[in-house]
C-alpha cells in the first residue's frame, strides 16, 4: 500500500488530497505510477498526462520520473512552484 498526496490545482481537479492505493503489479517507478493513475480517465488523464508539467516527491524527496516506488512509500504530486 502506498499513500498518495495531491496538492494545489491537483487536489481541486481530482477531488481529493490524499488516498491509499495498493501498488499495482508492474508499477515500480514514478512514471509507471503516473501512467497508471492517468488510465483512470477524465481529470486523471489530463492532470497525469505524460507531457503535463508536474513535480513529484517520494518520501518527501523530490525525484525524477525514473525514481523507484515501493510498498509503504508516500508519493506526493504537485504543480511546479513559481515565485518572484
């Protein structure tokens, strides 16, 4: 089981800020997890699309798409932050 957290526009678009998910067979990287979530369709497909600018952290460390994910991990998705 992994914990998924969604922040900012993602929380609003997806209608949730947090969920528990049994890690699907074959999902071993952040990119594979994102693709799995996109297959839910509708807002999920839009927000998790491969070309969509989205950041992620595994266990509170910002990571790249090829980062491993494993049972027990906390994965957070958030849009890039800008400031001035």
